C-alpha cells in the first residue's frame, strides 16, 4: 500500500503492508526525529488522517533542553481491520532531572491500557504507579510507543516481560535427603534473596535475560575510563535492573576513584540475582549435582587446624561441599597442566555470594583496569584472617556489613609451580605459561602484610574463577587513575609503601 506523510518541512512517500499495525508503525516512526510543534498529514488508499504534534513540557539530554511532545489525533477516516499488538515495557532514566520512569503498554482487544510511574514507587506514593484513566484506541499503539521513545524511553520488554529465572525449562527438583544440605541451601538462599530484595525493584521476578544483559553491561562498564562514559554505561545497567533509590544520582560515580567500588557493588547484586527463584519455589543443591555433608570429626579437626586461634573460637558449623561439575573441571585442569601439588587455602566472601559460588563456581568477570593488584584471577590466602576481612562480619574490613553469622571457604587449590613476587604486576595467563608457572604467589613484604596466592585463569568460564569481592588490593595509582601502560611507563608502584597502599584501599572500598 502506497502512503504519503506530510510534515511542516517534509513529504515522504513509502510502501507499507496493508495492515493496521504496519501503517501506524510507519506513522509513529516519523516522530523520532520530528521538530515540535508539528503535524502529520497521512494519505492512504483507504482513508486519511491528521495528527497534531504539541509540546508538553521539556526534557534534558546531554545538557540540552528539548521540547517533550504529545500527539493528538485530529481526524481519521482510515478503514482497516483491527490488528493485534504486543505487550511492551519501556523505561526512562535521566539523572539530570532525576527521572527513573516506566511505561507499561497492555493492549486489550480494541483498547490500549497502560500503567506508568516512577520505578520503585508503589501505588499511592508520590509519582507512584498509575493506570490510564481513559484507555487509548488500539490503533494509536505505535503513535504512543514512538512518542515515548522520542522522549528518551527505551524498550526493555525482553528484560521485564521475559520468564523468571526458574520459569525456563529445567529438570524437576530432586529432594535432598540430607538435612544438612537442606539447611545450608536455605541459609545461603535467604542471604542472596535478602540482597536482591534490598536493592532491586522487581525482586520477585528476576529473569534469565535480565541477568545475562546485566553481565554484559558490567563487562562493558569495566572498560570505561572517563566519568561520563562510566556513568552512561552504568545508567544502562540501572535500567536493566532498576533500584530502590529515590535519587538516581546517588547510584552514579562522582569521581573516577569510585569505579572499583561501584563495579564491586554491581557484581555482588548480579551474583545474588543469578540464583533467584519465583516466590514459593524451593530449590536444592541436588539440581546442580552438588553434594553437601556435615563435616566428620576428623574433617572438622583438619579445618580447625588451618585457622588461627582467634577464628577457631568463632566456628559453629562446618560443611563439606562437593560440586560434581566443578570437581570434574578441577581434575581435568590439573591433569592437563600436570599439576600434582594441591594446597588448601582460604577464600572469603559476603554471605549473599556463597550460593552462587557453590552452584556456579567463582566466575571471573572483567574488572576495572587497575582494580586488582596482580591481574584477573582467583585470590586465595594462606592466612584465614585475611580472607575473614572479606566476609559479612561486622568486624570485616572491606564489606561494611554487620552479620553475626558469616561463611568462609577452605578450597583445594591447583597450586602447582608458583611464581613468587613481592610487588604489584598485572599478570596474564600467557605470562605465566611462558614462565612455566601455574599461579602467582605474592610474598609478604613491601607490598603485602601477608602472603597471598593468585591463580590466573585463561578461560573466563572454566578455569579458575574470581568474584569481584575478592579484590584483595584494589587500588588506584597515587591519588588518581592511570592506565596500565602508564604504570609501566612511569615505573611508579605505590604498593612499595605499605601504609600508603592501605590508605588507598580504605578510601576506595569503604
């Protein structure tokens, strides 16, 4: 079908399918770059229509004020059979004007219903969720859709209208017969759920696509070096996983030194989101072929011997956890790299992260460029006191949490042949391979108060993995931010002075 669309400054001729949806979508698309005020005169073989494009308020973008449009239908003689239209969920985030909005299109027969408001605000609250008092005629679906896009809204239907994590096809839940396994699962799930409920608006329906997209954006976020680029990317993440925050700006970086802490914050939330289930659903370690046993007397004694006297007094319960998939990967890795020397070492993490660590292993996600002292990898410690600083304890240094019960892991580590170092360097798997070494062992000295072991993985998913919360010494060079090349060029390593390093760590992570 041939149609003509005239505006104040332009005339467009085009061919579109002779359906209601195709016609009005073609009309709506004209709104994206249309000056305001304006009008659209539409001529078709099956009738004519006129739309008046008015200004209703303004919105800011990149420091520029733009008119906000509202479209009214002045007359319409077009006759086409009624079409069907998809449900859609649009969001808009704008820190300048503190906009954090959604618009939910809900087509129903011959009318278009919609729910709108501020993300995170409930019905009855200021700017909270509301429904259209008078639904629109259904043929205006694409007009209203593109009208919203012209104001900075984005279609996030694939995120918000996707199935929840556990609504996707999966194997039936297998009841675990061991009470200790049920107990541990329920405890760890409660912590993860608490993290999601505390921060996420739609905590009762976390989707697979939401988690997947959040991971991709987080990886992108880690590559940004300027405040503008970092915050623009972070806004995309806040759109995908909307937060319970009154002020959008409070979630953004104020200075570049905020980058590592924000990346750490976002990774913790994604880690918790990954294990969420719909309300009322009960999970089990058996779904992931994970075997959980309460430690025997001899096993308990073995763990106790790896603890310092101060931590020994804190132990209440010890579980032995065997994830089949991770165990097979570990055995294959040791065989492939001819590793015979396996050591037991400590890894600390927030309570909310441990269910994901148990189910999915510790995954290496891209970090901020100077965020890790020795590069991307899994960080373990021989001294349990150091790992304890990364737990959820009120006395832990790096998490700012206040739990009375916390968790630590004693891992079998593919230690093999270590590369001993005393100063900071971002090692890569290729560097270690060239030196015929399996891990980096950072010795206590001018850079560290305690020995630290860092395993470098050459595969993000299958090799030794890392959670962001284990950035043992995530510091920025001097008082500013430098790229890796800058560090090598200047030959300046602030970790040469331990006190200065600790001051920087405190500043970045508190």
